[in-house]
C-alpha cells in the first residue's frame, strides 16, 4: 500500500485540486492522509466535502510544515510514503498504478521526475534530469532530489528519525541525504513523471534570508569533513552548471567519489 500525505494550512485556493488529484487515482491500494494546521480561511470546509474519501484527517496547530509531515508519517501504514502537499498534483490519474509496479522494499527511496510549473508564465521545467546519468554522493551534493517526486520507504524513514525539525525549509534535503548515507538500501530512479507543483514555495521565498544557511548546515551535517573541500570546488552558486559538467568527466568524478567514500 502507498500512503499519500497532504499537509496544508490556509490553502483554500489550492487544496481542492490536490484532493481531486489523489482521490481520482485509478490505484486502489492507497491511503490518503491530510494533516491541516488549524486553517481558518475555508480550507476545512473544502476538505469536509471529500471526508469520505480521506482515510485520516486531523486539524490542529503544529510547529511548521515538517512537524505536520512527521505527524502524517506516524499515522501512515503503507510500505511507501509520498508527500503531495496543497497545490501539488499527480501528473496523471494513472501515476500511482504505474509507479506501484516499481516500488520494492529493497529500496530506501524510489523517485521519478517532477515538473516545476510557473502558473504566471504558463510554463514549466523538469527538476530531476541531472540524475539521468549518475546517482551518487557527488550529484546529491549539488542537486537535491525534488521532494514531490519521491516515494519514501516508510520503515527506513522512521528508523532514521523522520524529518529533523531543526530545519524549517530544507528538512526534506536532510532526510534524503541521511537515507543515502545511513540506510543500507539504495535509491532507485524511475522514468515516470510523478507530479506537478507550483514554483514559489517556501524554499524559493526564503532562500536568500534563511535557505542558504540551512543548506550549508544540512551539507555540513551529512558530508562532515568532506563539506569544505566540496564547497571549494563549487565556486559560486551561479557557476553550479559548470561544476555539474566538470564532475561528469569520468576521471575527475571517480577521484572525488573515492575521497567521499572514505568518510
């Protein structure tokens, strides 16, 4: 079974499209969990319209999005967990049935592609294409896996302590890295498009004021002694695309990976 968890707060304009995207999936072996942060804008009235299609629903104050997501994990019973939050939608009504065939408990994370859509501009772009060629510690250092494209192995996620609430923006990146470094199970990339989400979320809004600091903290925590020299080869964030090209040169890549693996 797949557990789909949606967290929301005062999301009246967004929540219905997300609910419809989940309940209209043609895959039956799923449970739908909504964790609301005590909304006051009419969100609850919309949720109640579909209450008979929602397996678990709570509305109470929380300490932020990742606290709410941890509540969802605690209630989930599926072998894999997927987060589709208010405003996110599955790519099609067949998304879960296609991906369910590829979920295997021998993986800690199964992830596909997602589309970041700019509703104002009317255009979108793929987020995880950098993982087409490589799925390793070096690529993860420069490119977080988009959260809306991930199916988490529930048991492995719980074993590692769920989301670390010291991070209010990039706890998802931290969890992904902890699974990569500390789980004995590998990641698995699939070709399917999982979701579409709107640009301009929390990480975009607060990147300059808080996000940079959190990313550095997450990377330092997970890469420890390798963090500083990895940062030094990245130059500036604006030159990240150059770094990605360089690390795809085989002999450079192999050399850097050997150093990381000695961690």
